[in-house]
C-alpha cells in the first residue's frame, strides 16, 4: 500500500461518498488510487467551489465532507472556500497536494506554503512528512472538524509521501489529543442559574444562531419553545431553526432583519443567545442587548462567549445537550402579555414596499416561490441584495434555508446547492443568486451537466452589483463606482450552451405560471428574473 492508497482507505473508513476537486500533478497519486474506490469524484470547474460544494453536502448530512486539489494555485484558489466554511463553522477536510518534501522551501514550480496561508481560516492543519502517519492524521482531522465548534481542517500531502510505501495500515479506533478536549455538556450550576432567571422573566426571548442547526438541536429547541411559549428570533445563519409560520417565531434580527424582531430582542428582559457569535451583522449595537436585561450566552466555543459582549451568565456547551438539560428542569414561567405585545409589533411593523410594476418584485416573487416549493425543499441563497430579500421573504416550511453569513462569499449558492442535491437527490433544491454572484460560479453549469445534478437556479438580474450600488446610493449620494454589470452574458444563450432549460420572467404578470413550470420537473432550469436596477432591500 502507498500513501495515496492509505489516504483513500481513510476516507472509506470515514464513510465519505464524494470528493469534490480539481486534479494536478501534485495530487495525482491520490486521484489515481481513488479510481479503485467506490467514492465518487466530482470535477469542479474552479477550486474554491470544491469547498463550497463540500459545504452544502456537509450542511445537509451533518458529517464531514471532503475536497481535494493540487498544490500552488490549486491550493491558493481553495482558500476562499475554506475561509467561508470556517466563518460558517462547517466541518470539512481539505486535502492539498504538495511538491516533493525534499524541495519544500525551494520555491519550485507550483509550491505554496498552504498550511501557513490558511492558518487563520482552519481549526487545524497538517503537513504530512511520513506516510505511516496518514491514518492517525486523517482520523484526527475528521474528529477535529466535526467536534466542538465545527470547521475546516487542512491536510497537505507532498507527492513523495503519497507515493511512499506503508508497511501496515491500521485506522485508529479512537482519537486522544491531549490539547483538544471540547466541552459538550453544560455546567450544571450555570444551567440552574439560567432556569432560575427564566422562571423570573416577564419578557424572555431566544436568539438562535447557526450553532443550533450545526448541533442538530432544532427539534429540542422547538419542543422547549412550545412547552414554555418562549418567543424566538434568529440570526441570518439561524434561519430555519423554526418554521417561518410558527407563532413563536418573530424573524431575523440584524441590520437587514425585521424591525419587529430587533425591537423584540432589545425590549426583552432575558435574552438567551444560543449558538450565535453576537457579531456585528446580527448585533451592531452590543450595549442594547445588555441594557436592563439578563444576557445568557450559550455556545460550544468558549472563545465566542464574552468576545463581543459580556454575558450575565456564560454557558459553554453543545446546544442540543444544554436544551435537553433545560427540559429536564421543571419550572414555571408566564409571559402572555409579552407575546401579545410581540404579535402587535409583528402586525404593525412590517416592511412596506413600493415595487416598480415594470419589473419583477423580488419580495413578492420569493414569497410565491416559497409557497410553491415542496414542503421539505432546500433554498440556497447567495450574497448581495438577493440574500437579504431571501432572508426576509423566503418561507421555511419543513425544509432548509442555507446561505453564507460569516464571510459573505459571492458565488456560494450554485456549488453549495450541488452539494445539497448530491446529499439527497430526492430533495427539491433551488439556488437563488444575483447576476453578479451568478457570474462567479456559472462555470459550474458544466459540473451540473456532467454529473447529472439537477439544481434549479434563479438569477435576480438588475445589471448591477446591487448591494454595493445600494450602499453607494445611501453613502455617496448615487455616485456609483465599479458596480455596472454591462457586458454580462445573454443567459438564454449561455443556458443553451450548457444544454440547460431556460426561462425568463420580466414582470409579475404570469409569475405563478412561470414558477409552476420552473418547479414542475426534477431537472436543471435557469430562470432569469428582471429586477428594477434601483430596487432597495430596505
């Protein structure tokens, strides 16, 4: 057995079904060995999308997904995808080929210090020097990626190590890393403190972040909320922890969230932040969530607690276990007047839009699309104005809503949606992007075609980098700079080039019929919706 064979065996031991990547000489031994495996390789058309596709697969399955690229520019290209996964706490193992280990530091062809380059964007990284260490390193990498606060781990393997013989392959049964012992169970004393405050609270609220979804704690959270009738708001990454229509759910908070959700969080007397980083996009004025209230911050990553705002009660642990512990404590709380107040806010503080009838209204269109999608469908939003419209107007039923919040990486939705579809081909998967973000990943139409991945794509086309244009509208009084997307391709011709079905919607007239036709069959469809270039998310 060679090192490359051992790498593949490790992936088999971990139950990996897909590897997303792009080959090159330095990773060729691995890709040669994988031919003898049942693991399916997906040739992505640019490396950062390998990590995005793995991210979509991982978010659907809850397990670690894998991408593998070559050295030099292959490795540096994948960094954006790794950074995106790190910011969103998605468990990935990213394998990079490397030049011959005897030549490291010589600036030879396609050499890049990738372990150094990704240092701030990974949970951990390995440079493999000895092929005999491959089983231990891979076992540790998968463990680190999917425990504690989840995230990407990079394994850099020189080509000579991939080609080196291994005397004996044994995959470790367990991992014992002295310096890595993440906390899962919450402290019992802190849990009792939280329960005591809950029993006193008159205006409690839960702000749920992406950690609830990553920890698989949605069912536990919903049961807790329904038992004690505690209102819930979410961060962008927490959308989907509650169905949109749930009476206890009051929407997304933050700069672009619902006004009544922000008001609910600010006026609460007890705020439980669960699996949320308290970052600027969700909480741009930290003083408001500590003023005149008890702040409980629950997170599996102790480094996040107190980083941006000081909690009254810090509680380190996995959301699933902590909520189960809350449920085990019997207590009483009564706050019907608070719920009535929040319902009043929801009825009176909704956004009022005045859409241009000469174009598609993205808010109304997304509502209609959501209502028409299957009950368990997956909606993947890109970055830009399309993301904010999606967050505020998509209706989550019993499916999933995905986007990238931490890094805000344009071009995420299409490759991520491909990963989602590969995770479960029975699911209806729709990727929604703007014409700017679409052009950052439109080459993946080839991957969809080659590997028969029928993702449905919607492009909200306004011929601008809309979010930046909107910022320039407010900040620079319509002095627009480098946001005009003139020169963009004819999407109908582009779809034809990739043998993909194409549809176009110019106004809201006939929108329902178009949506029905778009969703009718399990096939790849590209739908272009023409949006008023001057439309705003606010």
